[in-house]
C-alpha cells in the first residue's frame, strides 16, 4: 500500500518540518500481458482483470513492451479502451497499421486511484 504524507518545511534546508496531513491510501495495481501476436492491418483486444477490485474506477495507462528491432514496429499502438474501464478491469486495444505480421509485443499497464 502507498500513502502520501504532507509536511510543511521552513528554514534554509527545510530542516524545521511540521506534519500537515496524511492523504488517503493510494491504490495501485500494475502488470504485463503475455506476448500478443497481431496480424497485419488489424486491431485486437486484450482483457485485463484486476487482482483486487478498486473502490472507484481507476485511471489506467498502458504501453508496449518489446525488444523488437523491426523497423516498422512504430506502426503498433496499444491503448486503453476507456469505455471499458471498471472497478474490476479494462480492455487494451492493440492496433497494427503495418503490412507485416509477426509482431508479438507484451503490454505493460498501471491502474491507480488516489
């Protein structure tokens, strides 16, 4: 669990600090999908289910994770389908605008509420 604590500090090096407040627990979950093979000129979805449901709908971001050296790899895009985000999970959409098949990226994601 992650918590944020606020302090007000004065003095030249901020060595005189007063505790102000503890911000509520910051909930966070993250993960990486397995390799997702995607055909040329296509889009597919990957469902993600949170290990523990959030109390409110989280903010989610994702990115490709790969060690590929394919020159056209930039034609791949992973994004969160924001209409799908719930307290229980979300859907990632992976698009391949390239005319070449064979890309198999993983997709890393993080979901958080504060």
